[in-house]
C-alpha cells in the first residue's frame, strides 16, 4: 500500500504537467494536502473502531508524508516534461 501511495503521488503531478498548464510542482505539494484531508475525513468520520480502541490519527501524517515522497519528485519530473513540451524548437 505504501508503494501505491508513493506511485500515485508521483504520477499525479506528472499527469498534471502533461495534460494541463497547471504547475506540476504546486500539484506535487497540493497532492499530500489533499491526501491528508481525505485521510482525516476517513479517520474522524468513517473509521470503524472496536470498543476502547483509539483513533488512528497517525495515519493522517503517515499517508501525507508518503504522498509527499512521491509528489515532490513527480512534480519535478512533471515540470521538466511540461517545459520540454512547451519549449520545443522547430527543426
């Protein structure tokens, strides 16, 4: 699951860089924030806990950090690809 989070965090800014004009580095930093918000909604709203079991608040930070580990390099790769695509020289 951790590798999937890192891979998705890497691919989101690359896709944003290739498909839109939105800056991929910003997408690379926004993706972990979005993951943290969605994880917080799950942990505080939908998580099923047994009697006396604590909430898994650490999951919010855990998933956000792994998303950041994929999002920052993905943002850099997306930025490079976006720059190469928009600055092509004819010939």
